[in-house]
C-alpha cells in the first residue's frame, strides 16, 4: 500500500456505529475516508478532518455507481471497507419472510453491489477489499438467530470466493469477524429480542430464558476503537491475514468445536433443565 497520507478508502455504513468509529480512527491516521451511508442526519453530523461524507444507497446500483464516479474524479480509491449491515432475531418458522429478505439484501447484496461497482477503482490502484462479517459468520448458528447467521454465512462464502477470484488480479480481499462492541447494535439486539418474545407463540418460555445469556454476552463488549485498530492493520499490512477475529465469544467458540449432536443436546438441556 501507499504511504498513509495518500491513502483513500471508502467505508459503507460509515456514518454510524462501528463504521463511523473506524472512519474516525483512519482519518486520525491521515487517511482520506469517504463515509458512505444512507442516513442523511448522521452524515450531516460528521465534521472531522479527512472524512468526506457521501449519501449512498448500497442497494441501488445507480447510487453506488454515481459515488464511484465522483470518487474516481476526485483521485481514485485504495480500499473499500464494507461495514453496512443490520441484525434481527426471530423464529425461522414464525417470522415474516421479509425479515430474511431484508437481511440478505443489506448484509450480502449491498456488499456485492458496492464491491462490483467500486472494483474498477480498486483494480486501477491494486488496492484491497475488506468485508466486515461477524463472529456469527463462522460460529455454529444459535437458535433464534438464524436470519442473521444465514446472512453472515453467505458473506463468508461470498468473501472467500471473491478472494480467490482476486488472487489472479493481485487484489487482496480480507474478512473481519467482530464479536460484541459497544455501539447502538446493543439496543438493536435488545429491541429485536423484545419483539421476538412478544410475537412468538411456540417458544415463549424458551425465549424468555435467553435474556440473561444475551445480556452476559453483551457485557463483554469492547470499545469500537479495538476493531478500528484491526481494520487499520488489515488495511496497511503488507501481508494481511485472510481473516481477523476480534473479541469473539469464548463460550460460543468452545461450543462450536463440539460435535453438532452434542451442541444440540446442550442447547436443549440448558434451556429445558438448567434455566428456570
């Protein structure tokens, strides 16, 4: 990569949460950051040297192409960092189909559209693509988190395949798997849990027992600067890792290494015999 002062990167979801925290971190290193987001109010709040806010709808190819053209005219791009994403919880047999559709569109299709139409800029600079997945993307999926897990599993497969295509063009593709961090995603998780509990007719007792487990995981949330520092490392490293895991849940990691039948037994045992 070039020296920091000449680096130019675009961050989707760059006006809020982990995307904004990373944009601020990189800008403070002297990197020019395009903060791409659909939320105009959040974009207007960005007043930071080195950050250029741009309204972009990642699900609209024309919007993405327009942003790519503007950035090309302003000097090109060295990296795309895909943070834009949402989460939702729910039963896979009770929730509306629109829930899965929305997560797949934003978490996967939006990433695909951005990478596709920003690719000419990355190709020209021999830059790199950094896709933000989740710890859920590689951990064994948990009950009632299947929509989010499916979207992040898809991101994992997409990123691995893209990386192998880009090998032939000299472009590095890196994925990052964040665990829990202190952002508005916490309140979003709480809201999603409450809605799930309110809507379910099949799993009232089981889902009600989930709250302390979920809250315990959220207690281990770290400062977003920790993740931003990892993104920075992936951005500037001469030989970056293929994947970076950051603040991954120890409990879920250990569970994921067990045989699947054992995991199934433990889920049922804990929720029906241990938690009261």
